[in-house]
C-alpha cells in the first residue's frame, strides 16, 4: 500500500540533472552508508543478544557482578566516534565544494539571472538579454547560471530540487546561487519556505534548452510584450497568486539593484480595498 501511494511521487532529490544536485545526492548516500555502518550492527547485535540470553538457553552465562570492561568500552565509544569523524569530514568537504556562491566549472561562460520573490510569484530578470519572465525561467543546458536572489516582501526560499541547493530570498539582501542543468529538460521549482496564504502558488518552471535555442528564445522575447517598469512592477506585486507565466520585452538597467534597495516597499491591496506596505 505504501509503494502504491508513493508511486506518483517524482524522485527529485535522487534524480539529479546538474552537478550541484549530483554532489548533494552523493553526500546523502555516503552519509547514509556511514550511518548504516553503526545502525545495522546495533540492530543485529540486539537481536543476537536477545536470542542468546533467552531464559531457555542454558549455555548463556549469567554474570550479576559484571560492571566494567575496558575492551567493551573502547568498542562502544570508538565506533560512534569514527562515524562522527567520517560524517564531519564529508560534510566539511561538501560544504566547500557545494558552496552556493562558488562558480561552477564549465567550458561556457555563465549567464546571470536575477530573481525577485513576490507575493506569491517569481520574477526572473535577464540583465544581459534585457528581458524578464514571471513564474518561468529558461536556461541554456550545459551553461552555468549565476542566480542573484532577493525578496520584495517576506522571506522565501528559492529551490529547484533536481538542480541543487535551495537558498533564502530576503528583502534588502542579495543571495547568490550557482546552478547548472546538464541536459535539456523541464524541472519544477518552488518556494521551500512558508510565506503566507498564497504559498501554494509559489511554483515555477525551469526549462533547460540547448544554447542556440536559448539565444533564439531571448531574441524573440526582446521587444515583445509589456515593458518592466516601476508601474508594471508594482502592478505585478499587487496581484495575489496563481499568475500564469508571461514575459516582459524590456527591462531598464539597474532594475534588480533598485528592487533590492526598495526592500519590501511594493504595495498590495488588502481585502477591504485599502493598501498596506
């Protein structure tokens, strides 16, 4: 019954599509293997001791005055200590190798995508291409992506499970996250931090496409659709959630820096028609 219930679940964390997610999967599996090195023997020995010292086993020796054994103490404490050392070492190495700010090794030049978390939607700005999208981000496969992330309202968490690490988006601050998709595909993105009544709408789509297709898409989007201005930005911020993906055909220079500096100033309407910041 449990297998049937989990049959429709996508194995996102165990099906990486990028180097960061692959590194996290390796760390997860290695950590599990090290911990099982102590968990399994403890379970086996517990069952073995219970069987051997059962009341019907006349060969089992009962020692009511036993109180201390140096060899036994050494075994009991050395094995957990080794496990902690191994786990700590793997965590130390991985925390540096998978540092969100660390650039990824690749033959192609990284692209920059600026991310603004709104109530309750995601705004993606392409400063080099001069366009922006809402609730959909297109990236070139095999190219590192330098995400610059902030929030226009409350704290959120930017997370694409199949590509790698999640990182918090906070008003007035800029977080950096380097990710890359190894191959073309469509991946699910979400907010991993509860942020209010529209939290369930904080989903977005990541489309990884070949580099030439990405260049064609960006050229096609440039100049089409509405322009991202202060007025359209505040209009987007006033919308609640469940916003269908769309694109802005132009973005002024320095828009993301202004959004970071604004630090939560976008206004949304209250239920009674008033406004609150």
